[in-house]
């Protein structure tokens, strides 16, 4: 079996969260979706499990952080700067917040942070590894 990651996120409204993630380009996997959880697929290796608070509490006794805190920032690679911008626009149009942190444009790398409806921070980013300055170019 190939290695995969399943990011588990507690959400207050499963339907709202599913709509939000679909708008960002995630696809629902109905095999792992029910009234308490939804599997949203970004790639063959990356999946996000949206869990109602009741479902979340079956996995841990730790409290769910408030939406104003940052428990983690998850970066997703995009094919272009325009795709990064489009993801932020989709976030705004679907109950999230674009530019939750300052935009970062380093020329060879571009990212904008967004927050989902529950405040989870995502970092859509684009990078051109061939344009990264080398030590020789820095001097």
C-alpha cells in the first residue's frame, strides 16, 4: 500500500464544510462518508477527514481549539499562482476567509493563507524550484 495522509479536522457543520472543500477542488469519497464524517480527497496521497464534534470526541478527550487559534497550518501545492488566487477566492465565496495571514511572494514561491469555516488554516502555494536563488546568485 502506498503511503497516504489523512488529516482529521473537527467541524461544526458537516454539510457546510463539505461544500467549502468541494469549492476548493477536493472530491468527496462516499466510501468513508456518513452523517458524522466525510472524506474529502485532494490527491491520491492526501485526504481530509471532516468530523463532527461528536465524532471527533470518540477519538480524543482533548478539547477542540477555538476557531481563533492555530493548531496547524497545512500547505497544499498548486499548479500556478492563478490557482493559488482561485483557491482563496473560492474560500471567500464559500464561507471561509482569504488571506488569513499576509500574502508571501518571493518570486520563486507564492502563497496565500485561507481559513475554512471552522478556522482551520490552509496555505495554497505555488513554487518554481528552478527559480530558487542559489548561493552564487545571493552574493
